[in-house]
């Protein structure tokens, strides 16, 4: 089979697997096999880019970097809806509809109002050709590459009854489970937490690196179909058809015969909406028939045939009984409010985040105050304000601790940071426990069968002090040890016991972890601010753990997207003798300290003997593509600016320090177009 045929075959095959998985919840092949096929397709597309299909599933993983988003003018304006919090206003809306339709019979379609980002997607001949934000309703940003990373959005619609040109609209969102995953990772590496899923989704869609967008695992519910001429008579028909064509249409919509049924729908979802995988903030009510929508028309800002009913933010009043100070892996001390249990949004709330000392001061909250707890766009309930009218003599000022609640070490607070930290990294029990949990997690060493209780038991028995000790464990160490854990809130007992099968599984998983790639090892070390993506970039750039370990801060800053805070943290971590000893023990255990060497297929020799470095972003290349093109044409990449450097390729938003240093050393600066011109293999002349 020739490359063109194989690319077409893999594209169709993988798209079918994606459709079955994301639309029908059917896994036709395992993840490992899918990833192998996807890697094969990506390799073929790199070698034969002219044969790449417009609906290639490799677009799902991103990688394209845009230096700016172009402006898109919407064929159909994306108008906002009028909204209300009042049922009386809905009755008045219904009366206006009735009057505007002169007594015609009509019905409504009710849909949940998802709390995300409005998106528009255009298809030509069934293929997704453009994705855009709402913007000001008339024009938005072209974010096609980012939208292609959403796995539930079809890249090609395989149906014979779709018009040659049509547009679908929907709400892009960050699922709650992904929001929690991202915040856990950010907390794990000492980054500030994302405020709420909606803001996180909005910021993600506007990122210029689609590879970073893909890692956020965004999703989208479609709710509108537009074409000229119209092919449906009702909104209901369009929702059914979009679902049949493979679009992700939430099945929470309902046709309502009158405003009474609309009210029933609103009341039903007031609490049920909290069981959904994303946040909602209301209900959208639309007249069903399109001809009646046209008859009703528009105001200057919104349609007369639709309205949004918004739920009031759910809040409850309760008493602050105490504060628990939790210590994380990085030593950050976080206050958690302990509340008199109260029913909120269908669940009993006993705790709420207070974030840090600054937040406690801003709220003016005191112990034993009556406080309001809200569950708006947040995952974790938060205290919004104090009911000062109910403050009594029992209320006492909150004294933030000056020592660690776990080990008693005096807390420190870095300049410009809100959190207090416990500096006792090695002796503080929760920090030590959290470092183990970080090391064994899936994105790091992926040591299955070792959970929180088992790690605590190993530490308690003195079998491990650092994660490097895991590689010295034997069956004789583990067999038969056990511990009873008691839940502080419920009082329930749980026994953790190391039986023969458990021990076998743990030792097998530890042994398998030795094959984890360099980026996973680096991430597992637990260096502050070094998340999974940063670890991958460092591993790709330096190629070995020794290269990273011995790099200067200046050399680290040459890595794409590496800021001074991360570089400083990496240098400081490896400068510590204790950490270096830990690394050497991992080396002795046989972990991977070298990255995989990428095989580069030669395109030409026009760059032979020349050295390059780049800075900024580029319109025609991702950074990985730029590096590949340099190497494929005989050039060599350097890790820093020196007299050995022949050219610095300068893109948009270039690092000023690199450019300035290159100028001082008289290193020629190349624009993107100038670099592309160098790739052309000019025919030799007699003078050559």
C-alpha cells in the first residue's frame, strides 16, 4: 500500500474509532493500539504532508502555534439573549410571543444554558473549515486549530443529507472533572489555582499553542444549526438531525407545549443540573418553529423569540466553627473552614475554602461568625461574606498560625506570594507523604497498586523515607504488614493489608516504572513549578537528566516558554546536595535518564555546517516543526547564544534578552521568511 492510500486508510479508521468512543461510548480498540496507529499516521503525514487529509485525527493533539488570531465575520450575527431571574417575566415574555403570532399555535424548546464559551463552526462539503469565537456578535477570532482539538467535534460529517455549506453553534466548556484535574496538578507544582471552569475554558480557547489546548481536554455541546436556504422547519428537527450526524447535542432539551410546561422544566433542573459534567446557570427558551421566529423578529440586541431564565446563585447561611490548616506537597498552608453542616445545591456542605490569609482579612470573617456559603461557578463551596447582623460576643478574631500545624516549623511567606509555606520539606509528614503520591501518580512514574493508605503504611513502618526507597523494597519487607485507618469525620475503619497478590502487583508496578520516559522521571522529582508540559519541554530540549541537572539558569531560559521563575526553581533544586543524592539513587535503580532520540528524515543539505537557535512564535511552524526542518536540512541546533551560533531565527514576541545578546556577538538575525528562503536548494553553479 502506498503512503497516500495508507494515510487515507488510517484517517478513516481512527476517525471511526473516535466517533464510536465519543458519540456511542464504545471502545473498539485499546488505547495502546490506538496510540500506535495515531503515531504511524503522524509520522506518514510528516514525511508526506501533501497527502494529509483535512479531517486528520492528528489535529486532535494540536501542535500548531499561531502568532495571532485573524478576525472572522459571522455570516449570521451571534446575538445575545435577553435574560431574567423572574418567573413573572417569563409569563410576560409568553404574552408578547402570543401577541406577536396573532393567535397562532406555538410551542417552545427548552435547553440548559451551559456556562462556557459561545463557538461557531463552519463546514464545507462536510469538512470543518473554520471555528470562531462569538466576539462582539458580528466578528470573532479564528480559533480553528484549537477547536479541532475537541474530540467530540466532528472534523468531517459522514452524511449524504447535509448541505454543502452550513454552520453549527454551541458552548465550549471545560468539564468539571478536567477542571479538578488541572487544579490538582497546579496545586501539586505550586501554581495558583484556576478560578472557575468558565474562565479556564475562555482562557484556553484563546491560547496560541493548540498543543497546550489539546491537553486541557475541552468539550462542546452543539445547540444551533444554520444554513442558506434553511433545511429544517423547527429547532427540534435540527437538534435531532445534528445528533444523528455525529454532533455532541446534549439530550437534556425538551419540547414544551406552553409556558406552564416551561416552568416545570425550569423547576426540575434547578437541582438536577448539579449532576451534570459541567456548570449551568439557567435555561434557554426558544420558539420552536423557524417561520414563527422570523415573524417575531429581533430587537437591536436580541431575538424576540427567545429568552434566558437564569438561576440565582445558590447560597446558604451557616456558622464557622473552626479552621483546619492543610499542608500541601510544596509546603503551602491552606485554611479550610469547618462549618455547621448545611444543605446547598443538593449536597451537605461541611467545608469551604478560605484560600489564604489575605482572603480571611478581606472577608473580615471571625471564628463563630454566621457566614454565607455559595456554590456559583465554583467547584468547591466558598464563603462569600459575613452576616454581621448575627455577630455575637462569641465571635473571635482568627489568628493565622505562625508555625506549621503538622510539624511546628516556623512558616515563611515569600514576597509577592499570598500563601504561607512550611520550609521543612523533608521532615514535615504531609509534605513527605504528598511527595510520594506525586512520584507514583500516572503522569509521573505510574506505580499502580500504591495508594495513599499504602504509602502512609510504608512510611509509618520506616520502610521508605524517599521515593528512591521504593526500588529497594522486597516481598520479605512487605508481606503481612497492615494498619487500621479511621476516618475523622465518619469514624469508619479501613484496613490496609499487604497480602501476597497485593505485594506482587506493587513490586511489578515498581519494576515497570523503570521504563517510564525521561519527562516522567523529571516530573516525578517534584520540582516546584515543573508541571508535566514543562518536564516534556525540558526533556526534549536537553535530551538527558544530566543536561538539565547541570544547566545554568541562562541555558534553561533558552527553552521555549521557560520563564525565570521556573528556571530559578530548577537550578535551586539541583543545587541541593540532598536532591542530587536522591537523583543518583534513582540512576542506580535503573530509571530512564535519557530521552528517546528522534529519527529525522533528511530533506536536503542546504543548512549543512550551520548552527541555529530560535526565539518567539512563528506563523508557518510549530517549534517542533522548526527544529525538525533545521535538522532535516543538515543544520544543527544550539542550546544557547555564543560565538558558535551562525543564526538566530526571530519570530513574533521574541525574547529581548536573546536578541540583544545576539546583536552584541554580531550573530545574524533571520526573520521567518528569510529562514524559509534558506531551505530552498539552489542549483550549483560553476563558481560553487
